[in-house]
C-alpha cells in the first residue's frame, strides 16, 4: 500500500535532520538552503508493541512489521507558486504525497541561519500555507471555467454541483484558509477528487524544539497551537537534534535511559511515525503462527475481502469468510487453540469492517 507522507517546511527548519532519524536513506543535512534537491524517500518501519507481544507468544521463524513511506521534499520559499526557488519542483513533489508533515522551527540557535532572519513559526507556517493556497486557487480557477461551461451548455446536474463546490473552495482560499476547512459529503468529494488540492491533504505540524523544550514545549509551540486551533490538523513536539543523538545510541536499554533522563517515555521519532501512520488513515491487522508473525496495513473502514486483498489479490477474488480473533483475547489466552476452545474466534463475512489490531485468517477459493 504505497501511501506517502511528505515532510515539508522552509529551508533550515530541521526537515532533513528529522528525515535522517526516520530513515536509513540519509538526506544531506547542511546549514544552507536547498540542501535537499531531489525528494528522498525512506521506507519506515512502524513501531508496534502488539507485534512484539504476538511474536513473544508464537515464537515464529520471522517477524515482519508494517511500513510507510516518508518523503523529504526540498525547502520552499516565498513565490514558490510562481516558480521562485525550487517552487515548481516542491509543489509537484508534494502533490504526489497523500499527507503532509509540516516542520516548523521552534528553537533559537544563532549558529543555524533562518531564511527570514528571525524565529517565528506562525509566520513560517503562513508562508507555506499561502504558497499552497495560491497554487490551489490557480487549480480551482482553471477547473471552474471548464466546469461552468459544462453546466450551462449541457445542463449537467453533476457539473452544476461541481461548480457549487468549486466556488466554496474558491471563497475559502481567497480568505487565506486551506481547502481542508471545507466539509463535504462523500458523494460531493468524489466530484472533485481528481483536483488533488495541496491544502486539502491531511497535515500534521511538527514543532522542532531544543532539548529543554522536548516535553512541555515553549512560547513558539504555544503560538503554533493557537494558530491552528480552527484547522482540521494535528500538532506534535519533537527535538530533532536530540533525536539525532538518540539515533546514534545502538543499545535499546541505553536509549531508554537517555529518554527517561530528558523526561520522555518514547522517542519523538517513534511518536512521529505512529502519528504519520494515523494521518494517512491507516490501521493494522495481524497474521500470526509458527512460521511468521506479521503486521499488515489497511485503510480504516475497509471490509474483510479488501483487507484479504492486501495479502494477495486471489484472497479478495475468492473470499469466502474470515476468522477473526481480537488482539486482547489472543494475548489473554495465549494461543489460537485456546481462543478456539473458548469460543473467541469470530466467523465474519463480506460485510465485516476490519478493526485495528484484529488477528485474521482468510478462507478463499479461486
């Protein structure tokens, strides 16, 4: 399931440092703008304590976690929507992602330059928002002219409704708001889905702070929190430089000790990966046994045949039924056999909506 989160932000906010912590695909981290020219793609393992617990129970020959893709995209500057800097490349790369991780600089450091000369994450956020909104407005206006003709000439009801939706988007964008603030019904969203608007993508704001602010944040993070209060978006705090230090510690026990010393239970990278996974509206089901314990990715709301297809298209095509064990039951009883003996295996058909953490066994016939 090749869904991607794109890491975006102004130059020198810590994007590449954060990406380096996330992935073995090392992006060049340097104290000058545009050190990332081509988008770096990292395939990131999603940490999941449930997978580890299932493996402890079944002691399989191999354990396979699930993954997501993170893309480090070149820094954007004012005028990107008009092609300034690497604007066109940036906008094309972000259009190809499914969600946005927007990194904001929320730390002071005289040794690391800022393209605008001072630290103001709300201003920085506004710069990127404006560039994306201007590009979306251009997209809307181009489509609007064409759709209005269709609605007038052919009397097409769908075209008329599409015009209404486009005008909604246009009004919001002209007010300096993002397209994601427009709430649409599922059927209406289908009419304009191919627009692939930049500001309609789900977004997570990552406030990059210094080590002392890693737990409680600071005045900059509080300003960001206030600025996004009316957006349909999330926010988290990460100290990228500290995460880079943690990344150098090989032993897990030593890592955990370092985290506890600075007041964290879990690394910011682990929290960010989980947040990115959720941002993409992804969930996990498991298969487990003596040969393999494996985590599989599916989109929230998918039914049993579709999730069977995640494993193999034949499973979906020839789907008969699914046997489902709830994770808590499996852990409590300690084996599939015990779950079966206790009547804890559900037999589900084609309409079953798979839940996060379900342990699945599919029956099919092709």
